């Protein structure tokens, strides 16, 4: 994204102090647009509203996003207006700050082998994009992600995955969407499923043996 001239801010939800939403709706009625809680979310709300490209990144935890990212998402409620309107045949809350051409993309990895492990997360992110009045710009999804680093360090040919991820960053800034080709390369099979299970179970057994556990 930086290659293409974008100004990029990166925040790690795990490192942010963000209290859970308490469902008070003070941000809609008592203090419209502002949460009653004071924490790291304060400066981020307007940044999120104004960002042309939002990229949410998460590993798959129990078939969805991590707790800290969901916690963060819940705290985005103040940027919406309490009024309900119908958009694309569906109830939505209008965003307070209108942004033409805003997009939202997803970057995720998961432990299991199959690409469909991302299905619930992708459905969720598409709904979030609609709620935030943004176009869904695609996703970089890396199944059996744990295999990538050992393969890279072992000198195996996985450079195309990283090159495609870089090109995806350029594409989203240039065209407002991740190119289909790059999405496919990033998600490509790294090794057959049976081989993946063999390697994973052998490593797991070795680690447990070392600790004297079963
Ligand atoms: C609490 C927890 C739940 C997980 N649930 C899933 C899951 O439902 N499906 C899956 O494919 N991987 C699951 N994983 C594996 C992670 O997605 C995987 O290890 C990923 O590579 C972790 O990302 P990281 O390397 O960025 O920490 C889970 C891992 C943890 C710790």
C-alpha cells in the first residue's frame, strides 16, 4: 500500500486498551458520536471514519475473528447514527461521516488446511462492510498458514505468496479492490492435505514427547 503512495497507520488490537462496549447507547443519545468510556478508542473513531481503505487482519479463532478485534468492532457503534434506513433491501444505520468510495478488506490466516475455514469470517466481514457503508474489497486468506514460515525458511518456493500479497496492497490503493489473481495466489495450496496432516501430527507428537506428555 505504501508502494502505491498510501499513508498507512497500523494498530494491533491486542496492544490497544479498548474496554468492551457496555450497550449503554450513550454514544447515540446522551453524547452523540462519542462513547462514555475513555480509552485508546478515542482517537481511532474519527480515523476509522475517514480512512479510505480499512484492512482488518486476524487469525481465525473458533471459526471467526479474535476476541480483541471483535471487541474493537463493537466499539465502532458511535460512528453510526441511531436512525434505521433500508440500504440494498436491508436495515442499516447510516454512518455519521459520509465517505465516498470507502472500502474494507480482510487479511486472515488459519491453522486448518481448507479454504472454507474462512467462510464464517468472510460472511461476517461482508456484513461489517455494509454496516460501515463501504464496498467489500476482497480478502487475503491464508489457510494452513502455519506451514508458510517453515516452508520459506526451508527454502521452498513460496515467494509467489508474498509477492501476491504485496501486489494486492498496491491493487487496493490503485483500484479500490484486491485483484482476483492475487487473492487466488495468496490462498493457494502449499502442500496436499494428507501431507499437511502428516507433518502437523508428527510435529505435534514430537513436541508432546519432548515434554513427556501425551
Ligand atoms: C483459540 C484459537 C482458536 C483457533 N481456531 C481455529 C479455527 O477455528 N480454525 C482454524 O483453521 N484454525 C484455528 N486456530 C489456529 C490459528 O488460526 C492459526 O494457528 C493461525 O496461524 C494463528 O495465527 P498467528 O500465527 O498470526 O498467531 C485457532 C487458534 C487458537 C489459538
